[in-house]
C-alpha cells in the first residue's frame, strides 16, 4: 500500500467543481451573515425591547448548538414546517444564519467599543442619531472588528465541510467520494486538508493586508 | 430682540445620579464675550456642570438659558418643568461648541474631514464650500498644513487644535472646554492654551473647566470655584486670588504644585 495523491488528482474537473461550490457557499454565506448580523446587532441596539429579546434568544440558540445539528434540523426537519429546500439552498441558508448569529455578537461588541466621546462629539456638532450610526459608528466599528470578522470568515470556511452530510456537492463531499471510489481515502483527506489550509492562509493574509491598509484610520 | 446680558444663565440647577446629587442648586450667569474658568477639586461637579451646558447631561432640576433661549427644559409660569421640542433643542445646541479632554476626533476622517463633517452632513454645504470654511478654521489654529493628516498621525496638541477647529466650524456663539489640556504632555499644553488665548482675545464667549490655574488667572475674566457640587466663589481672578483668600480655595491651590498656582500663592 502506498501513499499516492495523484490517484485523486486524476479527477481534477470534479475536484474543481467541488471547490467552486465550497468557495461560492463560503463567500455568499459570509457576506449574507455579515449583513444580517449587522442588522440584528443594530436592531438589538436601537430597536424595541421585545424584538431585541427575541433576537437575543435566536442568537443564543444558534450559538449554543452545533452547526451539524442545525443543518440536519433545517434540511431534514424543514419539510415538517413546509420548508423543503434543495441541499445547496439549505446549506446556504443554514450557514448564513449561523454566521449571522456570530457576526451580530462581533458587531455588538464593536458598537460598544467605539468610545462614548466620539458619539458625544458628533451630538455636539448636531448629527442626528441616524447620521451618527452611518458616519461615525459603522466606520469606526468596522475598523475595530476587522480581526474578529476575518477569524469568523475562516471558521465559516471550515464549517462548509459540514454541508457534505446533507449532500451538498462541495469540496469535502466530492473529494472524499473520489477517495472512496479509488480506495485512497487517506490521500483524499490529506489533499482536502491542504486545500482548506491554503485557503485559510490566503484569507488570513488578505485580512492582515486590509488591517495594515486601514491602520492609520484607527488609534493604537 | 435685544440679547440678554448673560450668554448663559443657569437657575436652580440640580443634577443627580440615582440618589447621589452631584450639583446642588447652581445659580450662575456667564458673561458674553469673556472667558469664564470653572475650577475646583475633582468631584466638585465642574465637568458635570459643563456637560449640562453642552446638553450631554440632562439636569434633574432647574433651567439653563442660552442667550435667553431655554436649553432642553423650560419652566412654565406655573413652575412646571417641561422638555422643549427636539428641533428647538438642536437649534439652541448649535450655538454651542464643545472641546473635550480626550479630543474625541473621529479616527477615520482626516483633520479637514473632522472639521467639515457637520458642515456637509448637518448644514448641507457642498464639499467645496465646506472645505474652504474648514481650511479657514484650520488656519486659525495653525494647522492648515496638517489638513490631510489622520488623527493618528497628529500629536496630542495638534489633535486638540483640530478639535477646536471642528467646534469653531459651526460658528458657535459659545465654546465649552472640558479640561482641554489635561491629557497633554506639558510641552504640548502651551500650543492649545495659546489658541484659546487668541479666541478669548477675539471676544469668543468661553467656559473652561481647567486645572491650569495659571491660565485661569491670566485669561479668565471670571473664576468660578466649585466645591462639593456648589458654587463656593465667583469673581474676578483679582478678587479670588488676592488676600484675604477663602480658606477652602487656599487649601485647593496648595494641592497644586504647578508654577501657575505657586506664583499666585507667593504674594499672599
């Protein structure tokens, strides 16, 4: 028995298609999660009390249960409440909601970290509440939460692998299937690990570069 | 309409946080076109009083008139205290500029961006017109050359001067300063105090909470000494600092080892 990755690489078109789906779901759910998370954090901060409580409960449930369980419940339990989704839309929705829960907490902490005085200075020159959010809080908060947001994106990239269990044809599902067919399961998972790690490194580097570029906009 | 003689008239002002009352029944008239310095030990309520005038804190009782206009709350003929409409609060507030101890510049905007922000966002000026006005204010504080720099690229003294330009951009009638040099290195306080001196000489109405007793004594037309949330003394520097001096003020000045205060103590 020998360790030979080339057996797997023979199925390159299938691997690339899996990668494409992984990247697509990752980027889309990160973007949707960030936007939704921002909305949730803003509503919890500025919205009416009952809504804030309901959102807090939702965030706690999503953060307090394994993503594996959530995606199972969404995909297999959804039809019981009239929500029958194909694997890709189900994966996209599930991962976006999961991401939104975490992003909302990141944004909430970001809002809280903007110095109170920066808001007071804005009040003193006559900015309205909405203008303060748009012109002061959001840009300052974005700078503050960038490292955690990049970290969250990395976690989400790895969580896309969980979607293989509801038969989303992403990288993990595709490559491990090829491995099984070729009797080269270890090689397949090794290749998979290298791919994920490479993507995570690239994402981290991009985040660092962005932080560097933005560093002059923030205080040390 | 003839303007009342005081720029700021404070009547029966009380401020409590829960059960703790930090300002007790303050009555104070602030003269127009002059610099008034609020001094006193920490916890005496001087910053809270200033923040009430800036409407960053809402007084629990009493009223504040800014050029005769009620700020935030109005006393009705029957003695009931009611909140004035929001647009009126904004209008009265727009005549007041505030400078903070921590500068509070917005880090994601350049010096010029900080100065022009309200001109564009609130007053609806075109960017070109706002920048022309902003540059004029930066010139006034001697920072024209730093217009495109971000706050993180400026020294503390420069940041505070930008903050003063930001407050000036809206052409306020009154400028409030909350310990403007307290977070600056000693060699940087001079440049900020000089800008404030120039403003005072130009006839700006200024209320300055400060620990710079030397500045208070030389630039302040009036000195208000607060102690335990009350106005203990209110007079010209000559009246307050000349002997015979109030024992509480002497005690306060003795805790100051800065040259300004030492200079005042010697002749007494």
